[in-house]
C-alpha cells in the first residue's frame, strides 16, 4: 500500500511541477464561476434555487479535462525511459496502475474540492436541498474515476501523449453519444445500448437519488479499465 501511495503522490507532484495543473484549475474554476453567476443572474425568486446547471456543466467539462489529466500518466514514463525500470522493479503492475489512477483521480478530486464554496454561497439566496448537492459531488467523483481509468488505459497503448489524449476524448464522446439511446420509449436493445453510457447513470444522483445499479456500473467500468491497463502493462513487460 505504501508503494501505491508513493506512486500516487509522485503523480500529484508531477502535475504541479509544470503549468498544467494551474491552467486546468484556473479553467475549471472559471467555467464554474461563470456558470454560477449565470444561475444567479437568471434566478427567479419564486422558484427553488438549484445548482443543477453548475454540476451539469462541470460533468461536461470533464469530457475535455480528463484526456489532458490522463494522457501523460504512462506515456511520460515511456518517453523518459523510466517505464521499463518501473515494471522491472519489485512493484506489481496492479500497484503501478492503481497508483497512477489514484494520482489522476486525486487531482480531479482536488478540483472538485475547490468548487465546494459555491453551494455555501448559494445559501445566501435561500435554503437549498443538500441531497442533490451531495449526490452531484458523488456523481462527479464517480464519473471522474471512470474517465481517469479509461484515460489511463489509453495512455498504455500509445507512445504519444497527443494520441493518448485524442483516444480518450473520442472514447468519452462516444460514451456521451450512447446516452442519447437511453429513451424509455425505445426498444429494449436500444435502451440497453443507452445504459452503456456513463452519462446515463449520473442523472439520478444529481437529483439526490443514489441507486445501487449506478454505483455498480461506475465500479465495474473503473475496475474493467484498470484491469485492461494491467494487462497492457504486462504485455509490454514480456515483449
């Protein structure tokens, strides 16, 4: 466990050793602030104050941010020539994958933490339902975990950060488009295709309703791509 923590901490420090972390955080907070100000501007006091628009925009913004966060996780090790040394050290592929994953997910968690002041400020305009707020942060965390796991896998199958980021972005866009098939009036097969989308499973959480099937879905997607990452690393070890 200590080895996993060291790898995760090394990744977190790597983000802040360059301009990347500061640009991403600045862009994240700018989008969040502009969305929050828009909500306040068009707020009708006769209605219940809601932050659904804020959290919805943040999830969409993760589509663009996750590829940037994850594209360097494995590719950078390869370009610096440290990947082979890492894989031949007394560290298992699972420890490498989980450590890298926790580093990327931890960075996203930090950015989520930096937005918690918006619900606090919202209380100045009246009482808000805390259920959807907690549910939205849970949804953002789980979506972030799935995105990071997928991006980590993409980072193992190419030697270019640009290609890794592009593959991650295309995959996330495809997942977003699959959500259009989640129509209750469609056939069972069409609805099944829609259920494969990450974006189908967070809407209930944003309303404060946490369903077990959604939790199982996010856990399954995250573990699947972590397993795929381990298999990809193992194939490089023996090639």
